[in-house]
């Protein structure tokens, strides 16, 4: 079965799809319609650029159907100022309302996050959503146990005063690891992912950026990630598939805080060469 499905009434044979195919595997035969070059089906990475770039909606693909590829709406495009404020005003949220996030909301968020780019368009990132408060507390406690171990090294303690502080706060009853977040989302990828941690990080960045648009807040859970990397049993308690060496957890919930300003950041070091 041909990979490309061409609507011959709509196709203008302008060659746009062939010119924009990243693998250059589409040809436009003399007097014919676009098609995958003979023997090149396996080289298609199913990125859907051919479907997305056709201005005449003339092209579909066996795996990327035009009916599942919504039109880009001009009226939904955001201005540069809107984009800049949106990106710069995202904050890490460390105080959450004790209010659950409903499953459909989490699913909608992940639906967007799964559209982040992946190396070779492999799309191997998987999602684990933890909402059981007692399990989240247990995982935070196991992370604290690991932090206590590494903080025994005077060099580590001296280099990271934050660790001493977070242990003291934990002992005083504050969850300084997972911040009592009602949800922990863990994105993970199997060993065969070409750029596993990169793909996971990009997917979570999409989730991180989409969350505020849905009234939600996030915070990357770096301490838990450190514990998961160093203590395999914590990975098991979290529930990461055994063949997923790439993973990162992020906290999610409704923010208790509202922010009014965009804080200053270091000036970027840029080299034009
Ligand atoms: C990879 C990564 C891991 C992080 N881990 C933690 C963490 O374990 N606990 C925490 O409170 N914040 C964590 N953060 C949040 C950073 O401290 C935060 O991004 C930084 O202070 C800038 O603040 P902003 O995100 O509000 O702009 C992490 C951020 C990143 C990118």
C-alpha cells in the first residue's frame, strides 16, 4: 500500500511536499503525482511534514492522516510580545493547593507534551502519573534518606548548603523534596531511544510550558531524579520500567502563589563566530 495518499483533485503538483521532505524521499514524476521513491518507504520517519506543508490539503499519509492533523489557525497565533511574556513568566511552583488535578486535565497536558520533538521522530517517551499522596510521601522520604547519606560527606555538605537546609526543613515537617505536590509526572524513555534524556527533557519542557495555560504549576524534581539515578530501589518504588534508563520527574498541581513580575536573569554569554 502506498504511504502517500494524494487527492488528485486538490494536488497542484507544485512539488512543495517533495522539496520539504527531510529525507528527500518524495518524488514528483513527470506528469504524475507525488510518491515515495521506490524502495524508500522504510526511510520515512513519519514526521508528517508532507501533510503539514501542503497548502491545498491534498496529501495524507498512511500513518499521519490529514483528518488527524488539524489546520494551523491564524487567529490562534501569538505575537512575539505575548510569547516573550509567556515564556519569561513561567515559574517553578513550590507551594501547591491541596486540590487534586483531574485525570482528563492531566491527559490533555500530556497530549500536548507528547508533541515535543524527539530525535529521529522516534516518539518513545512514556508517562507515569503518581497521584497517591502516601506513595508520593514515601518517595520523598526515600529521597531524603539518600540526601542524608550524601550530605555526610563534608565536601558535599560544604558545596551544597541547600542540602543541609532542606534536611533541616524536612525534619521540621516540610516536604522539601516534592513540596506536597498532588501529582508527580515522570517521563521516561527506553535504552533504544537515540537521545533518551534529551527527548524526556524536551517533552517535560513542553509540559512545563503548557501547564500555566491550564491554570497549573510545575517544578522539576531534581532531588528525586538524583535519588532515582543513584538508588535503583527508588526507581522501582516510583515504578519506572526496568528498561527505561532515561527518566525525569516533575511536580504538578495548582499553584498557591501568583506572580506579578518577571525576575531578572544573567545576561546571556553569546559568541558570534
Ligand atoms: C533540571 C532541574 C531540576 C530542578 N530541581 C529542583 C528541585 O529538586 N527542587 C526545587 O525546589 N527546584 C528545582 N528546580 C527549579 C530551579 O531551582 C528553578 O528552575 C530555578 O531556580 C529558576 O526559577 P524558575 O524556574 O522559577 O524560573 C529544578 C530545575 C531544573 C531545570
